């Protein structure tokens, strides 16, 4: 079945495979000062090149942080799909999106644990080269206000 085979959409993720230093900048509320943190990210192919598995370790607000995710392309749905889970939440994020050139744009929603409101999440992975890619994420409240922003610059270390 053709829909079960890997192809060009999967190969677009090739440059993300490896071990990367992660330099993070986060703004957790409108007008709040940026916070900096560092981490380490290991991306590897799973299941014969169908999915990228992400293992992330670092610190966030002085606490250890671990996360795991999977990203792949569904030939049947004709979209990229991803899931993310981490040690600071019980929420499983499920995002979908599309790629343009070397940029992967994904969207999802989540319930804000403090306010109990549904938030829209806008994410962009931009692959600058085999050795560097950037992740940006914006969290938007129901009133359209951006309530959180994150940028992670990944630099290859292996």
C-alpha cells in the first residue's frame, strides 16, 4: 500500500536527526522579562524512518525538565502529526500541520491549567541547515492575546 511507504515528506525531517544543544528563551506572560534555559535534545528515526522520536532534557525555572515527542507525516491524512509529553504536565499535546520549504508549521490547542481556558498553540520548526534548526511557539488566549512565547535554537553537538 502506497500510503504506508516513507517518502519526501519524511525525508524533510532528516536534518533534525542527531544530538543538539538547546538554547531556550521563554516569555511566560505579556510584558514579563524573557527567561533563558539550556537543554539537550536527541532526535532519532523510529520504525524504519516513519517517525522522529525526540528525547529532551534540561531545566526550566530551576527544575529538571524531561520531554518526549514523536513527529511524522501521515500519507493518508496528507499532514504532519506530532505528540509531545513532558515532566511538567499531564497533558498530551497532539499537533498537526504542513511544511513549506524547510519550515514545518503545526497547530494545536490545550486547556490552560491555571485559567481553565482553551488556548491555541502555534508552532514553527525552521530548518536552517543540517546543524541548526529553530522552534518557535506562541500560546494565544481566547481573546487573541499572546500569553506565552518560546524560542529554542538547536545546534548540533554530535
